[in-house]
């Protein structure tokens, strides 16, 4: 079964994707103990933050779409994973669960 989080994230690119990714990284870093127990550790979060910075830099240099697309896809998959895990962790807490929901911009 495909998670409902993946579809909105897959439609995001560029600045919208970086904004969402950074927002969810802050949430995941705050909840790191719970995420570590579910297979997402600090190295994953730091690596994802660096990839967000790389994508921003590539966009500022106006790289071709073919160059940016693989990185965007990687970020989409990673932020979907964070959202999926966050929603599972906080399935019994609607307030915290919302931190890992993807809302249309």
C-alpha cells in the first residue's frame, strides 16, 4: 500500500521541496530519539540537510533540469520517509502527527 504522503511530495520541486524538507527535518531532529528507534538517525538527517543545501545552490546556478531532477527525487523520497515514520510514531497523538503531514502550499 502506498502512503498518502508520497503523492503531494512527488509533485513538489525546487524551493517548495527544499522548504518542506527543511521543515520536516526540524521536526525529525526534535524527535530524534523516536526516529532513531525507527531507523532514521542523525546521520540521515544531516545528510538530507546537506542535500537540501546542494539543491538550493544548484538552483541558484541555474543548472539544467536533468542535473537537478535526480537530487529532487532523492529529496522527495527522503522527506516522504520522514513523514511516513513520523506519522507512524505519533499515530496516537494527532497534534504531533500533524507535524509530519504534508500540506499544499
